C-alpha cells in the first residue's frame, strides 16, 4: 500500500431509476427553474466526437448530513434527467480534509455501505418526481434500478509534492477501495477484475469495474469521465427494464393466445384481434425506446472519452442485454406473424363457408320456385 500517499477527493453515489416512458426535457427545465437547472454535455475539446442529440438536465437538489464511520459529513444531492425516462440521483460526499490512501479507501467503503443513503435518495426522488410530473409521459416507477459509485480524487501528494496518479496507484493499491478486499489478490485475479485502466494526461487516471470506478483528475470542474459513466449506467437501466418487461410479457402472451383459441367468439376470425393489437404496441414501444436509448449518445471517433464509454458498456454487458431484448422481440414478432396467419386462414375459411352457404341457399330457392 502507498502508505505515504495523501489524497483529496470525494465519493459520489449514483442511484438511477426509470420514472416514465419519456421525459420532456424542455418542460422539465421550466419546472425546475427555481433550482437553476442546466443542460450539460462533456466539455473537453475531444468531446466534440461525443454526439448527444438531447443533452440531459442536471439540477442540484440540496445539502444533507450523513454519518460516515462515526463522523458527520456534508453531502450534496443532485439529479440528472434523461429524455428516455431515467432519473439519476447523485449523493456527493467529500472526504474530510486530506487523507492517507488507506484512510480514503476506508472512507469510500464506508460511504458505499452507508444504509442512510437509500432513504435519502428515496426522499429526494419522490420530491423530484412530484416537481417534474407534468414533463413525464406515462409516468411510473420501474421495479429495477441501478447503483454505481465513483471515487473522485482531485489531488495526490507525497511528502507535500504532487505525484502522477498512473505512477502512484497500481492495480494492487486500488483493490481495497474498488473491490473491498483486504487480502492481496493474485495477479490473475487483478487482471480479470480490473482490466479497464485509462489515462489521457500524465496526472489523470480512470479505473473501471462493474459497480464502481476510480477517477483521478486535478481539475475540479472536469467531470467528463463521470458524465459518460453515468450515461452508460442510464442506458444499462433501460435495457434491463425492457428485458425484464419482455420476460414477464412472454408467459402472459402464451396464456392470452391459449384463452383466445379456446374462448367463444361471435366472429372466430377476430378472436386474436386484441392480442395482435397489444403485441404490435409492445413491439413498437420496446423497439422505439431501445433505439432512442442507444442513439442518445454516439461516439464519432475513437477518442479517450469514447474508449471509456465503450469500456463501460462492455463491463455492463450492454450488448448481451440488447441481444436478449432482440431475441425476445423476435419471439413476439414470430408469434404475431403466426397468429396473423391463423386469423387470415380463419377469415378465408369463414368466407368459403359463406360462399358455399349462399350457393346452397340459391339452389334451394331455385327448387322451391
């Protein structure tokens, strides 16, 4: 452990929720005007390669006090609203004074495990939803949510002199903070659990894992890396939500098809009408929103931020979630096609019976006459 290394920083706890089908961000800006909201995007010169058609709305919600490891700490609560219906609440807890690396690791783990943060976030989420309710289309609070923690350092020094993060912090050094492991891990385990390590300047560093990240940047206002990590988490939440939605819908779909086949109908050819209409709506909504989520942030060049963003999606298994959604949508589309073909066959059968009946009727009337 770098025992003589001293750092300044904070722990930023993210809790992300799906609060509706769509967020009208212009209207949300008006509703949050009293809190001075902003439309934020990355500010680095290379950030021009990061294309965000509809930048999210950021707003500060207030200051709170948390008890961290027996010490009272100030915590700033803020939020970021995305147009695809996700609200990301952030609790930023600055570390008290300058700490040794071991002390900061203990502080970060204490913030991460603090039970009071969940209640604090739930309280502010309710207030935020009430404030922006008029800007939410089809509001609802989804049962799935995302959690992520970013440990942000703004200064590292040894013997009173600044040091470079990439040189001062090895993978072995950050294991107690990022993996909450007190025992030393093998080189193979570190390589498997922390393969994503990035540095742009000599004095910055980003190390990503599944549920947290270490971001070192001496410029306090530069939060570009945190921005793309938050964006990736918001997209992951939407993919998880629609994957769970389709998982629940498939068994119900089979039940409804069975009921439609067995139930009496005045017009047999119309027995699947409601099922077909609901399946078409589900496929259209899921496809439209998933496409909107994936197009919400596009990297047009292989720059530093784009690599961090792509690595975050890889860690979160974004492609696997999307593949699962596509597979379930394919099943629903195939079921739709099968039911539609069956309905068409029943219509043809009904038409043939009607034609035969008319011929017989005409034949009988001819005999009678």
